[in-house]
C-alpha cells in the first residue's frame, strides 16, 4: 500500500473512532439525563402472546440450519465446485481464523462480489437473524414465560423478560462461535456466500408465510407498526450509537486476552444480542432491532473495505 494511502486510512480510522466515541457519550449522557428526570429510558410496550408454538419454532429453525448446507451441496454438485484447501504443507496446513465474509472483502477487488457481501452482511443476515432469534424464538419464549410464571409464583421474583432475552442471547452468541480452519480458495468462499444469501432469502419467505398462514400471525405479531417506522429507525440508530464503542472495546480486549488463534466473536456478540433482545422486549417491534443489527454489521463491512484499500 502506498504511504499516502496508508496515512489516509489511519486518519480516517482515527476520525471514525473519535466520532463513534463522541456519539456514544452523547447518547449515554441523554439517557442519564432522562433517568435523573425520572423519565423512562425505553417505555415498555405490551402485546398479546405470539400465536405460534414450539412446533412452529422447531420447524422454521430446522429449515434455517439445514437449508444453507443442502443448497450449497446441491449447487456445488451442479456447478462442479471443488472444496480444496490452500495447503502448502500437507503435514502442517495453515489455519485461518478470519471470518469468511471479511476475508472476501479484504482480498477481493471485484465490485460485484463486494456488493454481494454487502447485501448479505448488511441487509439479508440482520433481517434473517432478527426474525428468527428475536421475533420467532424470543417471542415464543416470552409467551412461555408468561404461562410458567402464573403456575410457579417463585419465578415472579425474577425480572419479567430476563430469561427469554438471556437464553436467546446465549444461543445467538454460541452459534457465532468459530475455530480456525484450513484456508480454502477464495472462489469457494464466494460461492458459499452466494448460496447462503439465496437460502437466507428463502428462509425469510418461508418464515413469513408459515407464521402468517399456518400460525395466523398479524402484522402486529410480526412486530411491525407502519405509523412508527420512522421512530423505530431512529431508535435503532440511537441504540447502535450507544453500544458501538462498548462492543468494539470488549472485542479488542477479549482478542488480546484470549490465547492466540482463539476467535473472540461470541463474547462481544453476547453483549450485542442482549441489547437486541432487550430492545425487542421493551418495544415488541422488530424494526429497531433490525436497524441496530444492520448498522452494526455495516460498520464491520466498512472497516473491512477500508482495511483492504
């Protein structure tokens, strides 16, 4: 990289970091001021229990976990895509802990491939994961918790909603656990990303159709209030500004403290998931969580693109 480009990128990173810190401090100062005035930080919005049950959750989750692999293997056979590791020494293969999406953004210079990564990481993945984890799974767990608390009075000592948020957050973080793996050819990763994008879109369509026609979900059950879309987008962006610095600070800290080669993603993502779950529980609207998730993923994509320049 030319020296002038390196200096420019370092200056841009510094400016972005300072801007993020300033915005984070401003948001938290506003939250503290609201608390001092005894105003609710995030008013609780009740809603009826979701109409779907455990069978609906298991069915949709099964599709979510199996469809990408089935789609990838089927398409790989159609297009005769080999899975070959980039191994220079068969006895000591090189292991790569870089996230596949980040690796493509760092190494590829094809605008179409970069656009595919941006669409998957910033649009498709946040919508898919929020519909599955917050709307579908947490929504059902909240309904289950409400029934259980009526039968077991001891559970009323726990803050309502803490168990659904905690369980879904732990599951979300655990599913993002990765281990360093032998490096494969970049074209194979790009093909897998394309397969994941298509399978995720199919999962979204299936989830919406199943909950709508099989479970009888309404627009309110989906957590969408048309007249509050602008407010929800603003709320999601404010939540993003509030947690961006803490999450990245936790990510940098755990990366340094953990043994070399250990992927630290689940730890900061646990904090992110807890905020997403709390945001959904307090509002029972899915748009704020999707906007927060999109903004967070967009930050990672932008940083990866800048690092590749």
